[in-house]
């Protein structure tokens, strides 16, 4: 059980890091078409799309700022806390 918890914790940290890279890539439009950016977007989109959908339903999806990374960080942290508590 310990190994599974550690593996899931590492996976969540990795996803957190990729989301941070995705946020940083948004400041450099010329890098968005690179192979690394494509990889980051493919790995993080399964997390980001549901977060965007939740924010759209709440009414925070329309606007200048994308709050979906913040929601993703919060939800991933909550999941990591629940895994540690098991």
C-alpha cells in the first residue's frame, strides 16, 4: 500500500509540474508550437478541461484570465491530501 501511495503522490507532483510549465508556456506564444509544448498540453488537458468546464458552469470561465490551473492545483492538492490520509 505504501508503494502505491508514493507512486500516486509522485504522479500528482509530476502533473502539478506540467501544469506549471503549461502556465509558463502561455507567456511565450512562439513556444506553443514546439514538441515539448505539445507534450505538456497533451498530458495536462485531461485535468484542465474538466476544470475549465467547472469554471464555465460557475461563471468564471469567461474573461481575460484562465483560473483553471488554480482550480487544478487545488483539486490535485486535495487528492494528494486524501491519499496521504489513507
